[in-house]
């Protein structure tokens, strides 16, 4: 069972975000596939919410299942990416893919570094140059794969909210933040950290579930951007993941170019079932635009996305100020 079908994640989703007083876990079916979902108030299964990146079908057949009409984000297959041109070989279905590294392909960490070097001769070299510069200018560099300081999580959320010009649609939501805190305190969300002279310079939150790591929220101090601290932290986390014997390092949904720098596979995510009419109309327009942009250039797509989010938050700020007068 994957993390998004676990008691731990579904409890946080139902209790902290949806604030359901009554919920339980049940098996549902759609189009011959079976899923473990949280049912709230005895009537509706939850199929979306913050950090609910995708839903995977259960590997075995469940006879006692209730039908559900529609699930918007289902992992329908996993494709192997081309070794040298991963971004170009990724399939898009209107949903953003979920790139990941499957570790059993590599007998050692050095084998994986050789794989990355063959894909891009400059990537690791540039990272090592920046690391050398960081170490030369700051003698004390400390890394933790699992930093249990709650302040690290709070700082990470603050950095992420500033990244797109002063806000983040998910992390600005107090119930979504409560959901993260619960999972952090329960030990299922871990925060990896990089410190310079006892100051946080890069943080990355992810879910750790049995032998899978799911990378969720990366952020870094912009003052240290020239040192590549975000990627420095990421590569250390990935090496830890490999050496701890994890099955995979999942970048979750999103076609950001850096994910394809490191990924070996990509999960294909599609809607399943019969969507409501309102969803169809909205999804059709969004899918056409998104697919065209992502196919032409993921960098262009994420530039447009960043601009739209910044504009939306600026508008909301103006509206809130007018209401407060």
C-alpha cells in the first residue's frame, strides 16, 4: 500500500484539512480498478486535497468495494525515461507527470553518478564547483536527512510562501499547515536541512513511507542561491535515500526541468471515471493550454505558472486591503 492510501495520510487529510468529525477508510472501485479512500460524514470519499499528489490503484482485487464516479489523478502506468533525453521522452496526458528514480537499477551510488554524468557532463561538475565555493567561504556546513526541529518546517513554509511573490495557495491555508504539522510530529513527514554556520540555507520536506521517499516541498534562502544550496541539499538527500536502501526517490507530480535531470522513470497520471460537467469544461481548457506549454518547454510552462500565481496573489492582496478599509 502506498503512502497516499495509508491510515496516516488519510487521517491527516480528513481530520486536519477537511475537519471531518466522522470518517473511515473504505475500498472503492472505478472502471475495474480499486482504491483505498477516506469517506467523510458517511457519504463522500475524498479524492483531492493538499499534498494528495496522486492515487494509485490497489495491486490486488477487492470484492467488497463501493463504486465511485470519478478520481481526478490516478497513476495509470510508469514509463522508463530515455537515459540521455529524459525530458523529451516523457509522456504527457494533460496531467503533469511524476518523475522518480528507481534505485534497483544501480549497484552503487557511484554508478548513479556515472549515469548522471553521461546524461549531462556539466550538471555534477557545476554542482561540485558550487560546493567547493560554499566550503571555501563557509567552514561549517551541516546536513541532516531528518531534522526534527519544528522550526525547520515553519521556516520552509515561510520560504515557499515567499517564492512566488508573497504567497502559496496551499501553504497559506492554516488547515493545510496543520495537516503538515501532524504528519511531521508523527514522523511521516521529514525535513532535510543544510546549515551554514548554524543558519539554515536550504530545506526540503518529504514523506518517508517504508522503502519509498516522496519529495514534497523544496526551498532555500535566496541569499545563498549562488552556491546552489538547493541542489546541494537534494543530491545529499538522494545519496542518503540510496544508501538507506529505499526502493525509489519520487519527485511527485510536476514537470519541473530539474526533476528530469535526475529521474529514471516517470509515472503517468490520468483522470479515471466519469467527471462532473463543471470539471470537464474547466479541465478541457486547462489541459489544452498546459499540454501545449509543457510539450514546447517545461521552463516556459513554469514561468507562465509563476506569473499567474503572483498576479492572482497581488489581486487578492488589493481586494483584502479594500475590504479592510
